[in-house]
C-alpha cells in the first residue's frame, strides 16, 4: 500500500503540471514502516463492556502489575476465529506474567458464543473500531503490548504469526 501511495503521489505531481520528482532511494528489503503508536507513548485508555455485561478499563487490566496484550479481533474474521483457541491457551499459560485481552466488536451474543467455544475470557466489545483506531490497529487479528506503566510497549503486529512472535 505504501508503494501505491507513492505512485499516486507521483501521478498527482504530473497531473498538476509539476515536474516528476526523482524516485526516492529504495528502502532495504527488511525495512518496515512503524505500525501503531510510538513505543513509549501513553496507551489510550478505554472503558468497554465485556461479553458478560461487565465493564472494563485499561487501568483495571493493568491493575495486577503485568503487561497487557490487547488483541484486536472481529467475530466475522476467519483468521481471528482460527487463532482464538490458541489465545485461550495463552491466557492460561502466561497468566502469571501477562494479561491477554480481546477487543472485538459486534453483537455480544455472537462474541459470547465464539469465546465460550474457544475457552476465552477477557473479551470486550467496542461499538465499531474506536479503540482499534486509537491504537492504529488497522486490521484483524492484530495485537499490541501495553507496558505495566501504561505506555505502548510494541508496534501493532498483524496476523497470527506476528502475534505469536510478539508473545514470544
């Protein structure tokens, strides 16, 4: 998408009668643009309803003094649904060192059914994508770490394999 944006910008320059700027130097093949909020910046707070009717805030998730992994999901996302049983095992295996919470959207009953089937807890619902947008999590599944002190601890990682790497 970044290459498409660059091409569109260059075509726009031509359409406006401007000279075509020299192509920027190629980036190294392994260079990735930063994803999400800057590491070390304050994590946006939120107050969301859980699938059992409870209310949860980021501060409450952090209250146990552990980092929090926020996983952004959608009940209609196939890759998200495939990852849910694995996330349930992470919630159990890493409970002593990491809080893992799912932020989804959609109808509570649909999310409740999927969470119960996978054995998940800590599933919270945003109205649309307001929390995802605050964290600049542009797709699902994606995840970010919030440090114990409430700052951003990682880039937003998208896709099952990158989320697994983030967990490691």
